[in-house]
C-alpha cells in the first residue's frame, strides 16, 4: 500500500543526490491530510449552521423589542390623552371664569351709565340690552358647561382605563408568580416604596383631579413600573438564546451514568460545546468555580431567596460579586463534572428548595407576549 520511494536529484553543480521517503513519513503525511480534510469539513458544517442560529436569535430579539416598544407606545398614548383632556378641562374652566367676570363688569357699567335725567329711557333700553346680553351669556355658559361635562367624562374614562389596565396587569402578574410558588407581596414590596424624591408642591389647576382619579392612576402606573423592574430580576428568561435540545426534565429520572432512579433538581439543555450561556434574570454572581459532580459552575443571587445555578460549563466568564443582566454571558456550554456530553445543567432555587425551571421559562414567555 505504501512502498518506499527513492528520489534522485541533481544540484547546480551536477552532483547526483538521492534520498528515500519511508513508509512512516508517507503514513504521517496521509494522516495529516485526512485530519486537515476532517477539520475543513467540520468547520464548513459549523459555519453553514451559524447563519441559521444568528437569524433565529435576531428574530427572537426583534420580537422582544417590538413587544416592548408596543407596550411603551400604548402607555405613552394613554398618558398623552389624559394630559390633553386635562388641559382642555382647564381651558373650559378658565373660559367660564372669564365669562362670569365679563358679566359682572357689564352689570357695573350699566349701573354707572344710568342718570336721573334719562332714567326712564335708559332703563328701558338697558333692560332690552341686558336681556339680549344675558340671554347670549347664559347660552354661552350652558354650551361651555356642557362641553366641560363632556370633557370631564372623557377625562375620567381615560384615567380609569389607564388605571384599570395597570391594575389588571399587576393582578395577572401576581397570579402567575403565585403559581410559581412565589410571594407577590414580598416581591413587590420594594416597588411600592418611594425612592428619593422632593420639590415644591404645585397643585393641579382647575378640577382636573377633583375626585382623586388622576392620583390613583399615577399610583397604579408607578406600581406597574416597579413590578416590571421586579420581573426583570426574576429568572424568567432562557439560559441559551439559540437552538438547543431538551435532554432531561425536572424531578424523578433514570440516572444517565448508573441507570438508577434518582431526583434531578434541574433541567439539561443540550447544545454544542462553546455555546454562550446567559443569566436568566438580573442579579449578582454569588459563587463560581468547580463543584463536585457539577464541574465548572456559576450561582446567581436574584434576591428574595431566589437563586439560579449553571453547571458543566467549559469556561466561566464572570466573577463573584459581579452584577449581571439578562444580556450578560456568564459562561460557555461544556461537559465538565459528572456529565456524558456537552450540555447545560440549569437549576432554579427558592429559599434553597429546587423548583422546576421550565415553569419559570414558560411564565417569562407568557409575560413577553402580554407586555
């Protein structure tokens, strides 16, 4: 298969030279060529799959951004509508005051124009003028009052609609979190606390908030903003943003190494080695390093007794004490520790009690569609 080659050459001086290409050298060359071909094929395959993964990530990101922009746009439109109606109410109220003042001025002027010499004639003429002027004034006042009533009704409905919408979203979010075993009252306690604020008090003009509806709406909207900030800290996102396989679920299973029935305290997501792993919620890196059976591991503290764990990494990219968000890459998929192949072992713990991570991921997907 690989006979020795004898090669004869001549140098510039015409001297003949001779060397032998042994079977070992030929075998090494053949192995190198096969290895190079395999590397080229594998690289080409991975590169051909990369655009699909990038397109999927870009589509997912576009959907999330579009949902967020739509929710913000709806809230801004509602707030603008309430502000416009409040300004119109103030304008109508100011016009009513101006008409009342004008009516008083006209009455005083007519009283001054009356003299004893022409009292009878003037009284008759002023009475006629007064009747006409009073009639027009009363009609204008009635029109403005009707317009004011309509504006106040529209204002009240708009304010109530915004308040109801914020209240409904808060209630729905609380129900979802309760189904995850979380305490919404405890989670949202910080969102109800007022941060450092101040400045002089300038009351709202006119009767725009005579019934306190504007204050109620502002309170609910501020609460909802706090709720959204709290949701951002919860581990509701997916730890792998690209394509992955669901290899193993939460709870009882047959162990992949000894085939005995045991408890799996997380989920296993299969992905190629080196795939980025993201934090699933805002938090602080509690611990990193090698753990028995887990291999290279990262633990994140999300507050309120909620922690997440990411194990079997090939590389860790964060340090203890570092603040992270859902956009932070904390490590890369690997197969360190007690593992049969590249995958991510992902856990969610509440007060050190393991919870099913899939329920948190599902709640995060539902929240993204709604908000």
